């Protein structure tokens, strides 16, 4: 298959290389031609603009820094939209705004083309080794048509539903990940200031429930995500532990803003009379504010 690839930076370059390794014919474009030197040496063809890439390919992928670059590449002068043939598919690997994704999708559909939003998780090393997760939104039939291309760049491919859903999944995952980094930093700074060696504290985190992802893989799927709040770990005990942690931070002059917010959330749940229920019942307070429930089927 003749595939176009636009944006061959730290992640896009090895992804494009995976397509070459899988036997696809490749047309590439980047703001810097030198970024594609290794791909051109391996047999890829250079195009002078996104429009020229689209004019030569039935599938066009892009991996760009963000929404503004993606909008310019797709809808701007000499962009993909100007060269796209009816029936072509555009695969956007950019970590992007779901609203922009849906806007671009509408413009492409008006030309008889299709789009998938397919951001990736795994970073540069994952791109080099094909150890990526790609989260794909768009029409199911288009997803199935593009599946061989997606499988060529990623070991794990998850279909997320309608267009834009891939971007929603990627953004929410990263938001949770970076927020967890910050709360761990709160706890590590408090722990070190209270006298524990950093290497000891991190070792405990790695070997305890958090390091084994017990909440995500075991506890929450068995409780909150099923709406099942018989106590595995009682809310009153969780609140006691969190309150003691915040007190410790205060005693050593360590700001613990996220931890304090969490302690207040558990205190509100306790005030509802839920102390003997599972601690995860406190998460339903966020559901009330968002007017939505998060439950796994079955």
C-alpha cells in the first residue's frame, strides 16, 4: 500500500520506519527535509507539501506536535484537503483537541474522504520498538480498512468508538498520569522531609499496592466500576490514613494541596454516613457533580 506520513520527528520518524519495514511504499513530508533523511535512504519518497503527499496516497498519516500544526497540515494552504482523493483515509496520530478532530473530519467527509483520530501512547522508545498503544476513533468500517496500517506501527490497537474518542482517551489518560505524578511528589517530599531516604520511599511505592497497579487492575474494577461498595477497605480507615498523612505534611512544613483536597473529599463522604462502606464510594461524589456514572458492563 502507498502510504503518506507527515511529521517525522522523534515519534513520527520511527513510526514511519515501521511502515517501511512492513513493506509499504512510503511518501513523507516534514518542515525539515533532513528529519526524513534516514527514511529517504531506506526507500521513502519525499513530497514538498502535505497536499502533494495526499495526492499520491490512499492513506495519509500524520504525527504532529499539536492542534495548530495539525490544522495547518489538513486545512491550511497546500494542506491535505487540497490534494485528497475521494475514498482516501487520513489517520491523525497527533495528541489533539477532539473538537478540532471533529471539525477536520467534517471537512474531509465533505470531500468524500474519511478520518481516524489515532493518538499513541508509548513515547519514542515505544515507537522504535513498535511497543505502542494506539487509541482509534472513527467509523468502524474505516478502522477495519486501516487496521493493517495501525498494526504495522503499534503492538496494541484499541477501537474507542466515534471520531474524536481516541483523542478523548489519550487526553484523559495523560491528565490522570501527570496528576498522579504530582500527588506522588507531594507524598515523596513529605516522606523524605519526615526522615525516610528517597530510595527507600520509592522502593516501598514500587513494591506496594500502588506499584502493582492494584487500584486500577483489581480494587476499582471490583468496587466503584461495578457500583459495588461492600467494604474491601472501609472509608473510615482510608479517611484516617489520609488525615494522618496530611497532618504529617503539615508538621514538617510540606504543602500537600492534592492530598488535602482528597482528604476533604473523604470527609464529605464520611458525613454522608458511608464510613463502613468501601472507600471507593467517595468517588461517586465526582459522579454527582459531573452528572454521569462510570460503570463497567456485566
